[in-house]
C-alpha cells in the first residue's frame, strides 16, 4: 500500500497540468511528427543540400516540438536545421516552410514567392491548402489527418510518395 501511495505522490506535479494540457502536448508532438514524415515522403526536383532547412514562419505554439527535430536525419542522411523566418525574409534557402494558423495573414504576401520555388509548404491553418499551401494538417473528431494540394506541389516539381497520398484525407489536383 505504501509503494502505490509514494508513486502517486511522485506523479502529482505532473497531474497538476491537467488532461487538457497533456492533450495539447500530445497534439503538438503529433503535428511535429507529421511534419517530419511529410519531409521523408516528399521528393524535390533537385536533392536538397546539407543541412535540410525547415523554416518556421514567426513564433508558433509548435516551436518547442519543432526544435526537437533539429539534428534528426531525413532524406538519405541530411540533418534538419530549424530556422525561424519572417514574411519579409528571403525563403530561397528553405527546403520546407511551416506556416502556423496564427501566421495566415502573411499568406497573400508569401504565395507569389512560394509559387516559384521548390519549398514544401505545411500548415495547420484551416483552408490554407485550398489557398495554395501544399499540406494542411487538420484536426477532425479529435484525430489528426491531412489534406494535400497536389497541383501546387507539382507546380514547383515537388512530388509525394503514393503511400503518403493514400493516407491523406483529401487530395486536390490529382490527375
């Protein structure tokens, strides 16, 4: 009886965060994992160079989780470097760009520049794949899924593995 009580007391500080905070951490970790896997399943027209630059527009609620991706390997041994950028920065050195829903106001300024460069664009902003970003992470019925704007990706000659496309909840622009 004494051992379970000590275990419970040791866990109390963690329980104090509440189930909602725990769910948020899990959702953020899952979104970061999705991002990592999208990179793994994408094919660029020219192989990216070292390091693989995962650019993040502004500050986001995912920052702590995205920082955990720094140094991980992708695409045959490239190491991820997480780089924070602003909408005014040159994006040409980015291989992937994460645009959080809180940064959606910058989309009209960014889209013309992104339409010209092979930069994998990923968001969690509702409706942003329809507006021109390539992958939109969506939360439906407490589950995460994703939508792919294949036409936009193909416009800049980025392709995705068929396995990834089969897992998408919706793919627009497929031939």
